């Protein structure tokens, strides 16, 4: 995703539109939205503020970790790994219970989910007592 594309996405309020698709009842739509959000977060000028600007957005994305769909879980873990790079956002998702929810997924046998779950856990470990939380949940 180059800067020119990101500028167009910003001007068209594209990230907000993608974020709204996370509310869809369709797991395919949820997964595609989460995958699409990842490069937007990565390439935004102020990704932390961008993510925080979506009222209820962080709670929504953490809530999707309750999905039964493996593709939704993998895509949401990938998005959480990007979101967690911002300390304020990491604090908020920690308050929403991201540690215990990620920990519950560690018994998966799906390699794609394992990959993105490991990345999300690694990024979440940089906040305060999250490392301890993952240990207490027997996930590391």
C-alpha cells in the first residue's frame, strides 16, 4: 500500500468504512475487513489516533476473538498485532480482555491462526503485566 493509495483511502473515509464491516454478521465479510484494515493501520500517518477515532472500535475488534471462524480469528489477530504497536491502544485492548481471549486460542492446530496469534501475543506482551497474564493463562 503506497502513500498515494493511503491518501485516497483517507480522503474517502475508507478505513472507517472497512471498520464498519467488522459489524457484519457474515464471517467472510468480517475476515476480509480485518485483513484489509491491517495495511491501513500499518501505513497511516498516525495509526494510533486513527484506530482510537472509531467509537467502540477497539472493543469490537477484541470481541471478534469470540468468533468460531478460524479466518476471522486469524485476521483479527493480525489486526490486533498492528493495533498493539500503539501503547494507548494496547492499554485499551488490554482493558477489554485481549490477554485472556488470545490465551484461549493457543490450543489451535491451524497454522495460519497460530502465526498471527503468536504475533498478536508478542505485541501485547510489551504492556505492563500482560506477560504475566499470558503466563497465568498457561499460554506461554
